[in-house]
C-alpha cells in the first residue's frame, strides 16, 4: 500500500472510532426498575420506582361519561400512597395526570393492552401485579373479554383482587366486566326495546367468571343507565340469565356521572349526580313466565318479578346497601321492575 493511502486509512479509522464513541450506548434497565419497562406502557406520572404499601380493598362501579372525582379519590386514597395502574384496549394516558393530582399516590401508569400477546407479556402482567390500585377504563367490553380473558393479565387482575386485595374500579365497559356475568356482545349494542322484544336477540351474549370479585357473585352490572334508558335491557339480561342458569340473579345499574363505591365489608354508597339501581330477582316466584327465543318477554308475577332499590348519589356518598347480604338499604326508594309482552313496567 502506498504511503498516502496508509495515511488516509489511519485517519479514517481514527475519525470513525471517535464518532462511534459519541453514540449512546444502550443500557438495559435493571430487573427491579419498576413498571415503566412494560411494552404496553403509554405513559406514567410520578415515581417510576415501585413502592409497596398496605392497601385497603374496595370497588368502584362507575356509570360512564364524566368521571366522578369523589369516587375516584375514594378509590385512590385506599392505595395508601401506592402505585396506580390504568388498563385499557383503546385510548390515551389521560388518566395519569388526572389521578396523580387527585390523591397522594406514588405513580399512575396507563397500559394499552390491545393484543393477546401483550396480555400474555410477563412484564405487563408484573406491572399490574405490582400495583396498589387498578382502574379499568371505558371502551368496548368485547375487547376486554376477547383480548384479556384467560391470559396472564386476567390472572394478574384476579391476583390483585383476591390475594393482594387492593382497590379496583372501572367505568363504562370497565365497570361492565366487574360482575360475575358480563354483557359482551361482539357486534352491535343491545337496546331495552330489543331485549324486551327478544331476550335471545343476536346482540345478547354473556361471559362469566372473567373478573373474580366475590362480593359481586351472581351480579350483572350495566352502565350509562340513563343514556339511553337501560332499565328494560338489564331486566331482560337478568331474565335470560335466570332462565338459562337458574341462579339467584342480581343487577347493579349505574347512571352516567355516578358511581357505586363498595368497601372491604361489602357496604356500598353512591357518589355523583345520578342514581344507582340495585335489582334482585324474586326467584321464589319462579322462572319468567315467557322467556324464549323470538318471544316477547313476560316476567311479571303481578308486577313483582324484580325488587329494585334506587339511590340518588351525592358528593359525599349517599345511601347504603350491604352487597353480599343484599340488606341494610337506606337513603333511597323501593320499586319493582317487571315486563309483560315485551313492555317494561315500573312500579
């Protein structure tokens, strides 16, 4: 090699090595670095380092639309300054700042879990398991059932509820999956008129034992109860479930801008500006008189088919009911729901 070529070769090698040394060196986070390592994370507010606190269990069932600050704060405060995780299949990290500024928590992180592979990701599962509070955002409950059921995320949620015993809440679709029975239609949305006309309509389907909350056994929840009117829809859901399984079915319906908060003993109060409805099938009367495919629903028994207690919410948490015993009602009014030839009857 000629001398000038040797010179340029050495010079190029020197300059390249200098330039290469300026490039950032990838650093893998330590194994205990906290939840920000999750592939599903779309945002975190607060301290990324995991903390451990002694949380107090409780459940928030929120009816959708504008979030109820008092109910969210009630839930967050029970984390005792811990880490909060929000899970969803669509949407943004908007809850991070909102929740972080509402209570003295260590962090709030949102996980966008929009595939089965993410729902089976070990780090995603671990992020949830490390939480001292879990909130399930609104969306489409079919996404949650189809993407999360029987996955590591599903196991992690149930671990928080039944082993770690932390507060858990959900709004709209996030609330719909918290009962033992969840309405999960893949396409379309059942209406009161449609379900009363045919409880076996193509838009009526359920999943069960997805989220395992002992206090909500034999219960189906419904949301956006006033927009549109979903009293007939939930009555039809309960009739169908009772007809098919003979369980002693109950329902909790929550209007928009309203939330039911249930403490560790199963005692519930209602926050917000709307109403919550607590429905119990009077199973001692027997199965619905007519609950068959392509038939208009009749579940009447002289207008006594389902007993209903309705509580108006307020900013401090109004009324009371003990959910496990379905007793100790106060602060509301008693009604009955029934159906005759596909028409809702309220008394």
